[in-house]
C-alpha cells in the first residue's frame, strides 16, 4: 500500500466498496528524540561545568555564584526536558506509558534533590568563606 499524501486523516474506499479511515503520520519521532537529547546534553554540560573543581573566576564569590547558577540552569533544563518529552508524546498522540512517567518522576525528584543539595552546599561554602575572611583579617594576611 503506497500512500504519498501529506499528514492527516483520510477516508479510503477499498476494492469491496467499504471505506476505512487511514491516519498518515510524519517522521517526527526522530525530531522529538533529537530535541530531547539536545536539551539533556545541554543540561549535563552545564552540570559538569557547575560541579567541576576548576574555578570559573579568580574572585571566590563570583566563582561560587557562577557555578551555582550553572547548576540551577542544569536542574531547570532536566526538569523541563521531562515536560518537553511529555508534551511531544501528547501532541504526537502517544500514550504516556509507564516508562515515560518514570522518567518524568525520576528527573523531577532528581531536580528537587539537586536544588536542596545546592542550598545546603551554598550555605556551607558561604560560612567557610566568612571563616576564611575573619582568619585573614585576624592574621593580617592578604
């Protein structure tokens, strides 16, 4: 059966005189997969730079802010990637299968866990910077 019409629903008359509705779909599954992998790649790249030990700035406060911002963006993209996958599946008429819900659940809670980690780590790092600054002021070293 060779059908070369554009996307949509068509009524086709068969040889025996009966009709059937045929749904013609495009090749969008690869595009949605590419979008998902691209956003996930950006999220992982931002997370890598945010967690990397190499400083982004010589100023310790600027470095802390930039690294934490990269981690926040990474978490945001991971959570949004789940939402984008769900939206693509919905628009494409696919059922959100159990695996899709597990993916959305996993990345959602991973995002929340990373945000909690980020808050705790930022508080600890800020307290350490204050302690270092007081020690430097006390000893007179720059």
